[in-house]
């Protein structure tokens, strides 16, 4: 068994970034589903900010996705997922920061939660939160489209980098929202990039492992209650109102 453990829950966007990188590098790892432990002392001992993912490698533990993927890149350098040129690395880090600051918050924390997660828990969507996020998502899609005007396969050009694996999970989860179905076809370069990414053996391999039927059924049954308990705090009216202004 591998001495690498990824802690998280299967649906998490950031957890999936880490799992994609490990899959691409063909590094074996064990996945520890933290769903039943979220917010409990065993989880907070790993991540004091109450988030996922967390990586354990032997006696070393690290949280925050960008720190984790940098560690993986340096510990398992081949195949490389960061460019050799200083400027391309800056560009890659620009994408990573943009996903953290603009793509994930609006696509996932705002719209996907309102459209997919809350209704699954029997809670109606807050249309103000969705309406506020949509123009910001449109900006994000225009930026990707403009960058991909170079006509090459990946965000930075012909080289697959961490930027692509950062962008994929947010744009994948958001694709299930009805708004994405209307928006995505307007961006042909972005749609080609998604197709290219989905066709990579890394991505199909990861999806197969992540959608393992037994674990998904287990997750759905078990997680509804804990997800509800966990997110109920986020439903405080003041917090939801704040999200419509962020
Ligand atoms: N800055 C963190 C963000 C991680 C994050 O927000 N993870 C989400 C899941 S995608 C989370 O843990 N949410 C807490 C929850 O769902 O209770 C990182 O880069 O790892």
C-alpha cells in the first residue's frame, strides 16, 4: 500500500485537482473519505481551517491545494506539470490564483451549491446569489476563450500544466448547472479544451475511480445528512446575503 494518503470528500473540486495530479503522475495513493468527520476534531487536527484536501506522505502532512501540488511536483517531477520557462510558470500560477479567486467561488461556491447541492438537500436555490455570480462566470469564460485563441490544446499552449488540472474540476462541476448548458456552447475554444481534457487517459482514469459505483452510493446515502448538518451554517440569511454581494 502507498504511503500517500489524500484526505477529502469525493465531490470536492480541490480534492479532485490533487487526485488528477497524482493520477497523471501515476503515483499510487489511498483516498480517505473525510465526509463523516468534517468539522470534527479528527478533521481539524489535519486542517485547522476546516477544509479539504489534506495530503499525508509518510510522516509529513500538508494542506492547501497549491502547496500540495507544488510538493507533488517537486517530489514526483515526471511527467512535469510545470513549464521550464519562468514566464510560463508565472502564467501558470496566474491561472491557479484565478481559479482560487474567481472561477471556484462563482462557479462552485455560489452557483453549483445553489443549483445542485442545496436542492438535493431540499433547500431552494437563492436566485440573488446565482444572479450575482453569473456575470462573473461569463467574464471568466471570456478570459479562457481569449487565452485559447492561440489555437493550441492547453491553457498555456501545447504543454499540459497544473493550470489545466486546476481549471478542470470547477468547469466540470459547473457544467451540471442549467446556466452552464446555455453558456458553454458560446465558447468554442473553451469547449474544445474541455473535450481535449476529458479525452486524456488521466481524466477518464480519475473519473472511473472517483465514480466507483459502491463509493458513490455510499457517499450519497451517508453524506446527505452530514452535508446538511455541515452546510446549514452557511445558510444563515446574513451569510447568504453576503454571498450575493461578494
Ligand atoms: N484554499 C483551499 C480551499 C479548499 C476548499 O475550499 N475546499 C472545500 C471543498 S472543494 C471545502 O473544504 N469546503 C468545506 C465544506 O464543504 O465543508 C485549498 O486550496 O485547498
